[in-house]
């Protein structure tokens, strides 16, 4: 029987010198960097599970970053040091041989924590908890995670992943991120070409490997099973890059409503507004299968566990194309102006991003909603079918236009329940 050390050594031998150690591309790294928003002039970046440092090199060269690159496999760090020296980036990249689960850095040490394809080593939830403290105020965590892209994975795909790593859906991962105290600034599903950049060279290396080398037969079998699973079931799973920013700690946990919350949501909307019109609107939307989106009705909990705030997103259309409408948003009077409304709005918008939605519309106070990224809808060529102050009709773009084509333009068509 081949010992585990030989298999591990053979596995690394298959990967040494390859362009990538997991699905990815320079284009994906750049897109995630753009989603992270404005950074300091020379950002302090921690690249965890850096491997040979493809992302570290790009971040140092193109973002002017001061990169601390961490990995447990010293030969990968040797490759990174050689590449940094060849590109004149030696002074911008510091390599550290360390365990990403036991990092020695003080709280607030980094403007950007970066983990492409490495969080699985300690688990997504553990990574979210462990790395949050490392971020400076306004710092950002960028992490990619493999997840189900279908609600019902095949038996074969599930059997493969269950023996390696428990996958969740994108909505479940976004919910885990918000539950861990982050706001989701963006979610980028990695394209199939990112897998090709990894598996193409790896398959060629496997074909050229000596199967009689110690541990190599087992390493080759595992590698070929992995590639075959992707080839046969690639539509069922994929990597998504999450761009996350910690939110101020507070007493407003958020979650999708449950069946047990329906009466409380109705009572909340009744108490928050002068009439029962908004409460009735929620019920009418709940009964409209064309408008209602499961998982897009969110509540914020008060310290005693009761429902303190509610935000609802439903399906609308712009020029005939699918979009989202944020309405109503309600907070119990005794909890108003205490952050509950902001917490529940951010949570439901994060859930919309995780669904892959592109556009959210809101008719609201122009001094309040811009804090969430909303801008006048007219600037995008979007208009309501009724008279309203231009600055009150706002839109939030959730996905980059170059990923999905131009945004829809034209008239907003609300669900019938809105009566407009």
C-alpha cells in the first residue's frame, strides 16, 4: 500500500510549474479587484493559500499592493520568489510559510485579504470567521468558493463532492457571509474558461507523468476522476468569487422570513405606516407567483428575537426585461433610526446579488437610499409609468454591464399589486 506522504508528494509533483493550481484567470482576478472598490494608494494585501502566486504577482504589479503571500508548501513559495524577482517585484511581495488557519498578524493588519481557491482548506465558514479580524476599517475580503449551481445536483456529482468537500448553493453561501457580519459587495461566477486554464495544463501533465513513481498511480486516478467529474457534471457546480466587507457589529441579525414570521411581518408593516396599505401589498405580492421570489423577503431580529424590520424584493420588469423592485421596507417605530432598516436592506440586496440579479429599483427618499448604492434611474434610461420626482426613482446595478450586456432601458412595469 502506498503511504499518504508519497501520494501527497506525487500530487504536488503534478502541479509544480503549472500556470494555475485551481480554476481561475487573470481576468477573474481583475474583476474581483474592481468589485473591491477604491483601495489605499499602496494597499496592504494578504494572499492566503497563494500557491505559486499568480494573484499575488498581479496585485503587486497592477494594484501597487504590498503583498504578504502565505502558503504551507515551500516549493510554491520558491516559485513565487523567483517569479517576483524576474518581474522586478521582489520589494512588493513577502512570502511566508505558514498555516492560513493560524495566522500571527494583529487585528486590522490588511486592507485586502485575498483567497482564490484556498478557503476550502479550512472551510468557508471558518475562513469568514477567522479572517474578518485581519481587515482594517473599510477593508475587504475576496474569497472564491465552489458551490452548487443547481437546486438538485445529480447523484454522481453529489457522491464525488461529498467525499471531498460539502458544497452549498450560492444563496446559502451569501447567507453565511451576511450571518458572519459581512456585506456582499459583489459575487462573480467564474466562467468555464477559468476551469479550462486549470484543467488543460493539468491533464497534459497527467498524461506525461510516470505512473510507476511512488504515489503517482493514486494521484493520477484522483486527478482524472476530478477532471472527468467536471467534464460530465460541470453544469451542476462552479466557483463564485465573493467580495465582502465587514459591517459594523450590532444587534440586528438578518435572515429570510420563515412561515412563522408572516403574521409578524403583517403586523410590523401595519405598525410602521399610517394605513394597512403596505401590509396588504405584501400579502398581495406573496400571492402573485409572477412577482414573489422565494428567499427575497428578509427580516431583522430585535435582541429578543422578535421581528424588528422587514424588506421585500419582488420581480418587476424594465422595457420587458427582468428586474427587481425593493418595496416595502418597514421598521417597527420603537426600533427606527437604530440601524435595523439599513441591516435588513443590505441583507436582501446581498441575497439579490447572490441570485445573479442585475438591477434593483426603489421609489424612496433620495437622501436615504444612495447609501446603498442607488442612483437616479433616469441616468440609466429607466423611467416609471407615473409622475414622480426624478431623484426619488432610483436604481442599483448589481452586476457589471460587460459581464451581461447592456442594462435594460425603458418603462418600469410593476406587479399588478402595486396598482400603477
